[in-house]
């Protein structure tokens, strides 16, 4: 197949998707979703105040971690302009959800996430495969030094424990990016972040004694990081890692580096639509409710054009992720050579 013919494959698929109306906005869905998460947040905060200085607050911390992640999913959708047709409305929504409610800088997140979407799983250009404490290829593993080298050597075992720090990392790195003026509108971002942290810490330390407050924060932020991590990790980890000079066209670059997670409505809610990662990467601005409908169309199209379409269950996907991480660090343990993890 010629490069020109391959390049036209996505144009054909895009026409099919548009004809089905799958790129049309679903504002009603997102308004209901937004009302739902705001009510959940309000009820959770009310429960904190009513429970008072009690160790039962640790159960509330678990619930709040889920609520924060669901809000973050909605911010992700706004960042991709899935929610409203107007870009400013999406951006404003993302700022309020990310900076004000969750405490993660929206500008930093979208800059990083946009680079990921442009070159998923590209060793030199995807920031999601350029992580200090992890390695996604044997070459990356060999470049690690000191403590990070030890972590990568055992990264499959340490992966889930490391996710406990992901929430704290998102707060610190995104705030630092705004402080360094690396994002547009950094002043507004800093104001919203300051309001978030001031409100969050005030509520926690006023309602609870210092010891319980610190335990609450540790559990809430730790589980927030774990939930975020386990939602994003199955999407690309363990799929082929691309290098400079690859000859893949847009469709194949997005499909071959992405993995879908099987499941019904509960999985859709649990993972915020990220379980349709292939469809999301092909059409980032497709509203979340349409991803399920697009899946059958995209899968059939890929089969017809002999493009491998990766899909598996949630727990199987974690197995692939851990297996790949284990193999990536094999050279540091004196083991064999890295081979791509199976995922089909």
C-alpha cells in the first residue's frame, strides 16, 4: 500500500464518523455530569463537617479521591473541547475544574497532554514515556542513574506503590509550571490554585485534629493518584514504543500505540471514557457518550484495512503493563532483552 493511500485511510474513517453524527456536541450529558460531580463534592464536604474530628474521616477521604478523579475526567474532556462548541467555554470549564476544584494546573496538563496526543508512545516526543522514575525501553533503563536506576530495576513491583505519589506530583509540578510562567494565563491559574489549596487545607485542619488531618490528606491524595494512574496506565503502557524516523501515518500511529479496555457501563464510568482510548486518540474532540458507538465502526474499519486493534479486560491490561515494565528493566537485573508485551 502506498504512503498516499495509507494517508487517506483516516480521511475515509473521518467521513464515516461525521456521517454518523458522532462529533456532534452532547451538552446535555455534560451539564448533567457536571451537576452530578458538583453535588457529590458538596455532599462529601458536608459529610466532612458533620463527622468532625473522627477517624471515620478516612472513609470520607476515599470517597473524595473518587470525586476528585471524576472531576478530573470532566476537565480532561473540556480540555479536548468535547463539552462545548466554543473553545473559551471549554477552557474556562477546564480551569475551574482543574485549578479551582482539583488543584491541578489546567494549562500545564493540557500542554503536556497535547504533546502526548500528537506523538503517543514516542520515546523522544511523548512526555508520558519520559518519566524520571520509570523506563519504557531497555535503552531508557540503561540511562538511569543512582536511585532512579534502582527503582527502574524493580519498577514492575514498585509501579502501584509509586502511584500513591502521583496526586502530590500533579499538584507540585503543575503549580511550579505556573510559578515559572510556563503557561498562558499563569496569574489566573495561580490565583485559582491558591484558592483551592487555602480552602482545602482550611476545611481539613479546622474540622480535624492535626494527626487526623494529615492522615486524611495522605489517604485522599494517595488514592487520587492511584485512581488517576490506573485509569491512564492501561491506555498505552505495554504497547509499541515509537522512535524517530517511524513511517506510520496518523491512523496507524494512534491505533497501534493505544489499547482499549473491555467492559460495560460501569467501566465507562470508572475510567471516564478512557477505556475507548483508540477512538479517543483518533477523534480527541468526540464527546464521551459517542465513543462507545464509534468503537464498532472503528474496529470494523481497522479489520478491513488490516490494522491491529488492541483490546482486553481491565485486569489483563494491568498484567500487560507490569509485564512490559518488568521486561524494560530486565537489563539492569542482568536478564534478557526487551520484547513487546502481548496485548491483543
